[in-house]
């Protein structure tokens, strides 16, 4: 389990515009610098928010990555729920006790994503 | 005394970033008005610098080198790290207070091992408060971080000790200083449970804060907080430190749980600054 390095990559991506530019240009080249499991690497390459959440990425890091990918807020929440539905409960990290979650925002209960 | 203002406020990114998605616009605008009154109170206090006790979210500090406490001593800072279009706050340069913050850090170190940083990129945890409290970014800022995010977390009683150290240090300098603690109370931000709020837990916490009940404020275990208030509840450390700095009870000027799109109950409070009795 290399959750530490998975989160470290996202931490550095989130705060550093040079890393963002390099990742947009050649994701594989940037990810080579981190000790990631094949599953973690695939999740990053595919922008799989649901799997990244299940793998244990802290939402304060994941939220920024989702914004970086241009994912709208309610889509971000749904992708995490879908991840739990597909892959099971969060496996590690601070959310290991957190489930799939319900919608607590009335704004998010409609299909209108407020765009 | 040179601590001239002490208060707390919420900082969630949705407060600015998702303002346009709010259905209860009237309540949102009441909240914004309360934040603007807080700005006016800080300005009226004559504060020459604003210390923001924050719970930053992996913008500067990561699990490779996580301080329990850190104070900024830089000449300037920048933020937000987030996409400005997402947070709806433009990137800006924020002035620091290098000389003052170094003197404060030196005094705080007499009792609390605070780390310091000359570089600091602000995330929403500081930029949202500044957006409301010094919208032109023209008040020198002293950022402070308390580790509320990456366990092992800063113990609550150490957050209290830190607040007391800040107060002692502030009282030893001639400059007028305002302090705000900023965090959630209960919330589950950036998770599928985003928008969940334990209003009863929040009101009980604010009651303890209002009464300046130190024992009650420090009695939460992290396990209880996580269970009842989510991982966002760990940010009570910032409120506790601000209370200890003020040394007195607070007046909750605004509270609502009716804006779940902001993923937190929205709070504005001001402390009574009591004379030091140590």
C-alpha cells in the first residue's frame, strides 16, 4: 500500500503549477517519480475519482484534483459514491470508517448541476 | 494590551466557490453580512496585522514533515492554490508582517515549539476568510497552522496552550493585533457526505465556547469527534486556540446549518478579550 506516495503526488500537483503543466504534457513521466501500485497509477492516469477515494485519498487533496480535471462539484460527489458502490468501502486513510454517503445538499438532489 | 480583536469564522471553499448554487439566498446573504460586520469590527479595532489561525489542507504541509503548529514569518504570501475559477477568488499577493511575526514566534517558542515558514501558499482555508475580512488584501497577515488534517493530530490541550502563548506574545509587542480562528465545526467536507452537519453537536460546542468552559472544550477525544462531527470536526482546534488567546467568552453573532451546499454550518463569533491573569 503506497497511499502515502499516491497522496504526495496529488499534494505536489495541487500546489505546483510546473507539476501541473508537466502532468498535462506527459502524465507517465511525472508518475514515474512516485512509488505507486499499478492500481494507484491507473487510477491517476484515468482520473478515476471513485477509485482514488476508495484507495484512501484525503478529500482535501482529492477535491483539488477533481477541480484540476474540471469535474463539477456534484459530479465529484457522485463519482465518490459510485466508487464505493463499485469497489467497496474506503480501504485506508482517514476515511476508512466513512461509507458511501447520502446527498445532504438539496441543491444536489436534482439533475440540474447548477452550471 | 495589544490583542485588539479575537473571533472565529467558517472558511469552507463553497462559501465563495458555490455561492451561485445556493437556494436559500436570503440566508447566504445574512451570512455574508455577518462576515462584513466582522470585517468592520476588525477595522474599528485598529488592528495593524491579522493573525489567521487556520487548518490548512495540504497546501504547504504534508505527512513528510508535518508540524503541530506553524507560523508564517514571510514578507508576502500568495494564494489561492486552487483554481481561481473553482474557488471564485482571484490569485493575489498578500502582505505579511515579517518583523512582527518573528518577534511573536520568538515569544511563542518560550512555551510552545512552533515551526516557522517564510514561504506559504494560501489555500481556501485562509483565502476565504481574507476575501471577506480584508478584501483588498491590504492588511498584513500572519498565517498560523494547527495540524487538524493529518493524524497524529495536535492535541486539543496543546491548541489551548498555543492560544495562550499567542496571547502572551501579542501582549508583549506594541502593535495592535487581531486574531481569528477559522475552521468548521462538524462537517464531512470533500467526501460523499459533504453537506452533512450535526447541528446539535455544533450548538453544544458553541455553547462551551460561549461559556469559555475550558474543561468542556478540551474534553473531546478524536474518536468522538470523528464519529459525531466528521473529520472536519478536527478543526475545532482553531476555535479553541482563538478562545485561549482571547481568554474570555464569546458572542455567537451568526450561526446557521441551512446552507449545506457550503458543506459546513456557517459561524461568525467574537470573543471578549479578558485581561490576562497569569
